[in-house]
């Protein structure tokens, strides 16, 4: 992943307990803890008027302006279900005299995608695949590519369980060069495509996300990257029903998230019909359980999505 060495040397300006007061709007934010950092800046959990929020701070004003524009643009797309709501934008001069730009957004409380699936079962794979494709579909239609799409940027919020993204740092306008990426999820690193901002770039990362769920320790690409990825897909039992779809995404054979979603819904629908047929034919409970174990296809996925999506 690209890093900003200039940002690192300023980390001492922000620590738990310090108060950041905006230069223009005058709002004050009490820093509680650091949530994460990236190429452009760092994100902190903060408190203002008794409410928690996420504050991103950086000394790179131009890049922050781009991110704010992205959030404002996405806030107009289908009720802003793509990510966190933008709450404030301002500047701050630290006690050491360093000038920063910051923006404040909704703080999303959730669980990382990998741990959620590990603790609750692979029956959620199909559900989260479709949810993520829904998000990408809306994002691409609005003229943006996620760019730095990875498991670290995804949370599962509850009631009902739903995927939300938490960082816009890598988002890039369609047609431009990807500005921020993480090697493991980047098709350029694997030698399987360019870093041009287009739907297929995000769809490669989509496939890598669900590979990563079953290989939390990121592996090296080796001398034959494509064969390595295909082997990892084949060896993950839970990914059996999705093998063809994931491999096609890896190879850049899909032009849109809509195309992938329709194929995925058909996979889920077909698997569910087979399971129901097995039950009506009086086959053993063990056989049905094996299908569920191997495929991770849940009734929830079918009931929640198939009826609404299959006939679009």
C-alpha cells in the first residue's frame, strides 16, 4: 500500500484526550482513540456533544478535499446507504503549529467481515456477496470506483446484519488511475490487469475479499499468480458453489456488478432448489447438511434477495 511518510512524522500531534476545535465552524471534538491510518491520514474515534463520531485528519489538504467531495457525492445516492454520513468539514492548527484539514463522519459500530463469518457460519457468504455487489453497483453508477476495496474497509453492522464501508480514501473517478490500493487486493500486483478505475478493478477485489475470509494470513503470489489464486479458491470448501464466479471475477470477465449479481442470485436459487428437491425425495438429513456445509447457502440469502432480484 502506498504510504505518506510526511503524515507519519505528525502523528504525535494527535493523541487520546486532546481536543480539536475547527477553525471555521468552531465545533470541538475530543479524541478518544485511533481507529486506523492510511496513505492520506488517520481516523480517530471522537466525541462531540455527548455523541461519538469518526474524525479523519490529514496535512494533505488537496486529497482531503477529494474525499469530502466523494462523501458529498455519495450522500446523494439512494439515501447514502453506501457509507458513513458526512457531518462536518474544517481545518485545525495543532499546538506545534502544523496545519491540518479534517472531516467528521458517522461512526459505524460493527464487526469485521472475517470474524463475523467465522463466528456465525459460512451460510452468510452468499448474503454478504450480494450486499457488497449492491453497494458496488450503486457506486459504479454514480461514477466512482472504490479502489482500495479490502476486508479492512468493511464492517458488518447489526439489526439486520449489513455490510458498510468505512473509508473513502481510495475512491477514484471512473476512467482515472487508481490512487490508493493494498497489494493483496490489487489486480496490478497479481499481474492480472491494470490499475485503471473501472468496475472490473473492484470486482477483482470483491473476489479477493472472499478468498481472504478463508485465508486470513495473506499469501504471496508466487511465480504463477493466477494458478495460485485458482488453487486457493478450489481448496476452500465453503467457496465450492462460487468457484466459477470468483475465477471469472479474478480474470476480469465481468463488465458490471449487475452481471455478477444476476449470476450469483441464480447460483443461490439453483442450490436452494436442489436442497428442497433432496428433502422431498426423502434423502437423509445428513446429505442436506453436507450441502449447506459445502456451499454456505442459507435460506436467509434466498428469502431476502432472490425474490426481489431474480426477476429484475
